[in-house]
C-alpha cells in the first residue's frame, strides 16, 4: 500500500510540474532553437510529459518536462538580434596608426553589409602577451538571432575572412617569437 501511494504521489508530482512547465512557464514552441545543458537543440515536438528535440546532427533527444523545468533554457528564437565575437592576434610592434586603420576598415565592412551586421561594434585590445602579441577582439551584432544557425555560421565565416583580408591588405600580422633549440649529439655504438 505504501509503495502504491509513493508511485501515485510521484506520478502526480511529475504531472503537476509538467503542466506548470508547458502551460505557465512555456519557455519554447515547436520550431524554436534552444540550448539545454550547453547543447543547441531544435524543438520538434511538445507533449504534456515530455519534449522531443533534434540536435544539430538530427539526433533525437527526449527530455521529461519535469526535468526541463529544473534546467536553464536559452531560446534563440525569442532572443533579440544576437552578437558575435571574433578574436585575433597581431604583433605588438604594429603601429597605432595601422590599428586605427584596421578599426576603420572593419567599420567600413560592417556598414557595407547592413543586411547582415549592425554598424554598432567594438574592436578592443583584450590582452598584451609577452610584449610580443596584442590579443584583439571584434564584438559585433547580427541582424538575426541564432535561430537561423546555418546562416549565423555563414555570416561568421564571411566576417572572419573579411578581417583576414583587411589584415593582409594592411600588412598586419603576427609571428611567434624565435624559439631556442638545443641540439645534442648522441653516440650510438
């Protein structure tokens, strides 16, 4: 009798939590791209007790809604236009004037692609490493959310290649410091 009461109580608790999750919290709809436990997922099907997701490789994942109710869920579809970060390194010896020109050229690129990027952006020096390298970052805003995952990847690639071309055009690069090599002779007899 106690076991039956435990089973019924547990089932009722899960049902109640699932109802609250689906109808009150309602963190997503079918077709939304979400992130659960750090994994990007597409909502394929919502049921009262469970949700079916698709991973990027189309693997199906089933989650009980009572479990999902306890997890943080990011919803790309319901998010505003999202930002992108591209990190790169340049030589510490790069003249300030070239860095200023680099920033201008990046701004020009973003302004020439208003259907992909907001003109609002930031180029920053994140770190000076070993008096040899400037670690830089470009923070820019898409004109889309990451709901359109493949489009985001296409735009990010185009932006990274544009930065590469700008760096090449301005003859800005980065090379590792010379490395010390110690050679020893071994006698094999």
